[in-house]
């Protein structure tokens, strides 16, 4: 099966619309004979489409045309979704360095640059396709720093959180707004902050989680942020999952439950599924990977297993492949693991970081 994906069509001079004087055919049918009048914008496939119907897939941000019994993608956001891309960047607590690698090709990481803020460990991270942000961490830091993902170099100051805190693993982003979830600030903190990723500046209060979550793991799809809560008191490993609508401030709402309560794991997503993995559970390191369908409330389902029980790793995706970076299995490791997010199963070895690293933040964006 051949698929043609086109972002832009212009005339030969490159200055205007093309004029196909002899017509255009698709799958043997002239476009003039197709039913191009039916248009739907929705997160799920329209029912009973006719040949030539147009669907704006709001979840994946692509335009599709219904031809010969199936939807064909024509125009969309290149290189993943609005909040990720093919280049992963990894901030490591262990040596204040930043690594990067190409998610599409198995292999080892390379050096990207260094932190601007020392000891920004157990921080939250998120991105649009251009900027990767890291917030909080360390001894209850309020710092937010960023890197331009396509440009190697050291991190730059972005602004401040409303409350300095750590253990904000992961974050949520719809490509416009970035959300930092809860954490720990001399006590369990339920604050949710947000920033406009394109504009440097201080964070604004978004709302509150149902409880202060220490060692949370958060991710998102195009509209919804999802948080795997973590630990909510000295001896409570909380299995709650909460969610927000990223474009609308307010308190988090109950989503369902993880297969077990654990903290200091990580999370990543594609446009459909949100995965959480690893973490600490009742005296041991977990190798479990859970998943939920991000737009469908309910409990998590077992996805598979990591190579070993791991805490303090980072996670990122390009919308197809999810990667887990480093962490601690009893000692710090340099392993990068991967899964195909749409297909449940165990993780595979992907490559190595530049050094053994732990207490990691990770995200992804475009390489150019």
C-alpha cells in the first residue's frame, strides 16, 4: 500500500496555488467525483463515512481523507505530536550533564550540554516541539530552565515555579501550555503550576491535585494531562491516577487506579495511550509497565515489564516509540530501553547513555 503525505503544494514558481488543468486522480478516482463536502472535526473516526469525506483528527492533529474503505493521512504535524519529536534530551542529576539521542534509531546517547542550575535532581520535565523545560527538583528549587532541543548547549533560565519543590517526575504539555504536577516541599505539596512554553517567565497556579504526590509520574495526549500520583504520606504508596484538561485551569479529577501504588517511576505517551513504569513499591523496585487509554477513564492495565526493577529513570517518546533512560536498579545504570507504545509488551535494549545516571528528567522535540 502506498501513502502520500503532503504538507504544502504550491505552483512551479513557488508563489501561489497550483493549477492542475487536466485534473487529479486518487486511487483511480478523479477528485472531482469524490464527496469532498463532508467534513468532521473529532477525536474519533466519523461513523459511516462516504468516499472522499474529510476528517480533522483533533487528537493527532492530522487531516485524513476516506478513500477505498480507509482513512488516508494527508496533512499533519510532522515528526510526532505537538508536544514531542524524534530527539530525546535527558537531564541527569548524577553529573549535571544533558544527553541526547535519536528516538527513531537504536543507539547510544551523545553529550548535549550542562545544567545551568546545580543539583536540579528529581525535577519535572515537559516540552513542545522546540523547547524542553525542567522545573523544580533539588532542595525544593523553584527554578525552571530550558533548552532549545535542536541546538546543543547549556540550559537557560526560563522563570520560577509558584512553589519550590522536588519529586515532580514528568510533566504534561499540549504543545502550548506546560504543566508541573504536585511534589514535595518540606511536606507533601498538592500544587499544580503551568507555563506558556513559548514565552519565558514565571509559572502560574493551575489548581491542585487531590493530594500532595511525591514521586509522581505525569504525561499527556493532545488535550489531557494524566498523573500517576506516587506517594501521598510517609507510608502510603498511592495507586490513584488523576487528570486535567491542559487548556483549562482547575483542580485534578479522579481517572482510575494503577495496578499498584508506587513512586519515583516515569511516564510517557503517544496520542492514544499513557504509560507509567518502574518506581518503588513496598520495599522493592518495580519493573512493571502500566497503561491507560488517555481519553477513557478507568483503571490501568498491565503493559509488560522493563529489563529490571528501576527507579529514578526518565521517559520520553516521539509519538510512536517510548524510551526509558537510566535510573537506579540498586546502583545507577546507563541503559536506554524502548517500547512501541501502541503494542503491549516488554521493553527492549535501545542503547546507552554517556554515563550511568539517576534521578533523571527527560523529554523530546524536533532535531531541526
